[in-house]
C-alpha cells in the first residue's frame, strides 16, 4: 500500500516531479519534433501542449531553448511559421472568447492550489493566453536573429496581407469615446494615423484587404493591456465589452485609481514583455544600418496605432512609473524588500517592481525611436535649426511633447524626484549594501532626458520651480555613485549631457546661488563645503568625477566642462573649496602631458578659461575666493601664454625624472627598515595636513608658484584609455565665442602681452618630433604648428589683465599687515574691486547646447537597448544566446562576495587585517 503512495500523490498534485514537462525535452512528440518532422499541419494535436503544458514564464524559457528554435528555422522553417500562426490564431480566438478571462483566485489558498494539477478537464483560458504570449516571447528573438537584415521570413509570415470578400468581414465593437484628449495640430490627418489603412488604397468593389498577422498581433496586445478581468478590474467593464481603454492609474489624464493588484500587475508585465520583444527587432541590425533598415514592428506602433490607443497607453505607462515610489501596495515581496540584507537571500522581485521596470523600458524605447519615416521633421527658424516630431512620424514623442497642464508637470516631476530620492536614501544608508538599489533608476534618468528634450513647457516648468537644485543634486550624486563602475559609464555620459542641456538655460543659472536642500551623503561632500550653494556642489562634483576616474571617462569631460562654462556667468559667492577645484582643473588641463597627448585636449583648457572670463565679466566682486585663486596661479597662466612644444616636452621629461627619483628613494627607504617607514608615514601625514590647511585658508602668501595638479595628472594624462570622440565640437570660426569678442576689445596693455606670447610660441628644436612620438595616443603626433594653432587662440588676455591689475595691490596689502589680519583685508578688497574702466565690454552670452546627431542617436539607442538586454538576462534570459548586432555583449564571470567582506563593511572594518596590523604596530 505504501509503495503506491508516491504515485498517488504525484498524479493529482504534480508537486514532486512533472513527468509531462520532463518528457517535453526528451520524447519524440516534444520539442524535438519541431525540427525533426517536416510540415506539421496546423490542425495537428502536437501544438496543443504549447498552450497547456507550461505554468510559468520560466517553464517556457527553460524547456524551449534558443538552440531548438534556431535548429528548427534551419531544418524545418515551415514548422516555425506554423507555430507562430497557430499560437497567434489561438491567442486571437481566446481574447474574443466568452470564457476569457478566467476568474482569478480570490484567496491565498485558492491561489496556491492554482499551481497544482487537477484531474478535471476544465479549460483555463487565461493560462492559455499567457502561454501564447510566452511562446512568442521565446520564438521571436531567434527569428529576428536568424533573419538579420533580411526580412523575407517575417514578411511572409507576419506582414503578408490577404484579400477577402467584404461579406466575410465580421463587424467589430463600436469605437469608445477617448478618456483623455490632447489638442493636435494635425487633426485633418487623423485618418492616416489610425489603423484603418486599407481605406487609403482603392480596392475592388467586392474584396477587402485584411490586416496582416503582425498588425492583428499588435491590436491584440493593446486589447490585452486594457482587458477587464485580465489587466483591469472587472468593475469598470461596460456591458459585455471586456476591452475598455481607460488609463490604469491616476495621474496624467485620469483622477481615478483602481488600486494595485498582484494578478493584474503580473499579467500586464507578461503582455508588455511581448511588446518589448516585438520592438527588439532593431537590436539585430548593425548601427550603420539603423536608419536605413527601420523595424517594421516599431514603425507600426509609433505610426499606425490609433490616437486613442496611443494616448491611453502613454498615460498608463507614465502614471504607473510616477506612482511607483508612493504606492501603498503591501505585498509580501514589498515588505520583505525593506528588511536589511534580505535581497542577499531572496533574489526575486515583486510584481509591482517588475511592472514599473517594464513600463519604463517600453516608454524609453518608444520615445527614443527615430528611424526611417519616424525621424523628426527638421525646421529652420531664423539662424537656428530645430527638429520636432509629428503625429505621423512618432505619435508617442509627439503627444508627450503636447502635454501642457501644470498639474501634469507637477505629477511627473514629483514622481521622478521620488524615484531618485529613494535611490539616494539607499546610498546614504547607515548599513552599506543592506538595501537593494532601485533597479529602474537608469531608465528613469533616460525618461527624464526625453521629457525635457521633447517638452519645452515641462523644461521651463522645471527650471522655474524650486526643485531645479534638487534635480541637479540627485543627478550629480548618482553620477558620483556609478562613476567607478565600467558597466555604467554609458549612463554617466547620458547624465553629463542632461546637465549640459539644463545648464544652457538662463533660469538654471539663476538657481545656482540657492543652497542644496537634499541630504547629500558625507562621502561626496568636500571638506569645508558642507553648507555651500548649488554652484559649489556642481563644481566639486565635476572635479570629483574627473579627478577620480583615471581617464576612463574622458568622453564625458567636454560635456561637464561645457556645463561649467554655461553656468559660469551666474556663479556667485563661490566657496574656497569650489574656487580651488576650478583652479586645479585648469592646472591639470594645462599639464603638458595632458595637453600634448590628444588633439581634443586643448579644448578643455579653452573652456576653463571661458569659465574664468565669464566670472570676471559678470560677477567679479561677488567671487573673491575665485579671484584670489586666479591671482595665486599667475605663473600657470604666464607659462601657458608662452607655451611651446619644446617647453612642454622638457616639462614632461622633468616630471618623469622626479618620479623616477622618488621611486628609487622609496625603494631605498623600504630596504632601510620599519623605523624609516614610520618616519616617512609621519612626514606624509604632516604634508597632507599642511596641504589641507593651505587649501582651506585663502590667505596664504602669494609666491611665484602654482597648483601642481599632480592629483589629476594620473587621471588625465598618465594611463592608457580608449578614446571616444565627443559628440560636440569646437565652435567654428564663424560662430561667436567669448574669446573672439574679448580679443577684439582688449586694451593696449593686453595687446602687448598677447604679442609677446605669440612671439615666444615659435621656438622649436630639431629633436621635438622624436620626443613627441611617445606622447600622443592612438597615433596622434603633436607638432609645433598644431600647438601654435590652439595656443594663440586661448582667451588668456582677460585673466592676465586682471592679474596685472590686482597682483601688486594685494602684495602691498600683505606687506603692510600681519598674516592673521591679511585674509580679511584681502577679501574685503576683492569684494569691493571694480575693473570696468580696464576690462573690455562683456561679450554676449552664447551657451553651448547639446546638439543631436546621427551618432548620438545611435549611441543612445544602443544604451537603452543595452539596459533592456541586461534586465532581460535574469531570470528568463529573453535575448540570451542570440547574436545581437546593435551593441557588443561582453560576458564576465560574477565575483562571489565573501560573507566576511560583507560583515567587514557593516561593522566598519573592525576585524580587517589592515586595522589589526596598525594596532600591533602602535603597541610596539
């Protein structure tokens, strides 16, 4: 009797083993029949198991491998086509069937028993619909990969249209009134925007062209997203029509909220995952063909979806994202996620988090798409050229740009800030690593970029609000958090472009004198700058990003320095630390090793000089600390004015000799014993204390010295790096810049200095070419002609004029007072100084805006889809083992973190070997 007990339990419950699923991989009637038997009929019972066998998405992705689909496409392609037709046909029939959707479980017990097999033959329509979606999610990426740039298989199976007699057309449900309407300038073209495209083509009197399989699939996907009882509550169903296009949650375009539901959220995620798979066709196209070979699937969504569906879907996705940080969904997964270190034990995520992430991914993909006829329309307005979407190019971009209500802007901004604030709170936690990072922060940042790019009214609302400084702080903090992670460097680049975009607005500059309202983690606050302004934090953050990334992020340096140059006319009351950081950046950019290593590096020096000139012209007396730092670095400016290739090479050789001597001395000190080591450690601590004291004291005596910049030399000029050509370029000769305006209006004194440095910049030696061969990177060879071309165009005259006017006066103040009293006297003097009678008129401000190009569009598309690909790797692996062409996929082995390392981080390293060695040495 007991011998038969396991079999009796296994058959009705199916909890211990599932023979049917295991047999699907092994028996001839399983997955192997797909590629071993040719021409399986659509009516064959073989296809039924694809709808009833699987219980979860993991079942589909584990029991059907990419190798199985790829082999079937090569050996029996007609079977794959039949599988797609059978699955889609069953999906269409189920959605219109009265048994769908099945009644969801209403209790925990019934929900648990739904996973158990029963002996009844009752049909579960919801399960069959979900399995249809999952099978398509598994099959289509492999089809896209095998097709590549060819579309023959897809055109035949998914996009072929059929003509039928008009009498055979089944009438559809009547159109619903739209829930939310946005004014459209192209009302007359709405018929061309809808899905009823067959009316545009004259057809025979008795026949009509039916939509293709792909078009019907997209219509079905949209219907499932708004199906009562499947993705929406049944209480909002109207009569017997279960498809009701209403916005999911309150927010943009809606004031009602049906509340979160685990089953509905999970179903929405399944449908959106299939939509994302359909949109992923473009990742199998190389970057060079991205514009010439647009995806049929994405084109259909952004150009052929009816306006009602576009507005409802757009608002539903937006509202779901913006409500993510304020939802009151008290599920077991959400509560467990708040327990410290719980994510180290439970790797899954709750249905709400998965839905929000999927909504963000779909939004970013749709709002980013610009390929083929979906490209924005370029218009010339005076001297500037701008581009904007239309309802015929990309309806999602167009209607996002049409949002105009203040309450909608407030809702979107609050939602984005809430997500960024949640991430910052996790970073600022007392227990490091105790909370999992918000998984969809990168997509939130990209969405924010798209909104401020497309909707000028929202950008103006943001800059006029008191949240501008908070948004800047959140973006900079997240940049500081991810700057040391190579896999996040693309997002760092996007953040730098967002900051550049904001800095080009005058309203942004006017906010920089405001204090930071958020709680910035202490690890990112410079010493002495804990109570600075937004301008101080912006400068110190840019310095930290550049100085601590060892040249690995040099592609974002131009955008960050341009942002400083755009904001410089509005800098007021910069702190001592921020002023010194600007001078340290300038000194490092003027380092010969950095200047001569790449053709684009002198541009950074040019931009830093523009920063100083803007402060001098617009807020001279409001920035005594920066003014004093400029005067202190007089020697650096003078040497730059007479810089030559020969002089730069000599300086590089001198620094290299000093480093070699220091290395030799360190080797000798190591051999001398621990006593000498302790003395050197003490001297190093004393030297560090002295440097920190000088950095925070604005009144140290002016000498003929300058900032060494050695703290940045390794990061900017001492390591090999992969060069990425920046997307922005130097201003052309015809474009107005600060330097040209300054040079044309300089005084006679400044012209004399300019002539002097030009005459000194022509000396060369015959050995320059040989010495410079080892300096340039990637085949670049600096020459004296190249040095002269940028050295003579540096806007040095304004700064040199300020130094020549103020340096003697400050030296007189220092000579006549004690050091204790000189700081206040110098500060008072610089706050009252005016050079209006000496300086030329202030030039007109021309902020450098971020300009989109084909290369930048391809880069951002690759960045977005790269993030989608990584998110899809776990737990399902949607696009794993497929040949992606849009970007390069590099697989690395994850490093298992030891529990001792985690505990060491938590308790502050009390038991670390380094701490124990220091304690033993102090006790000796």
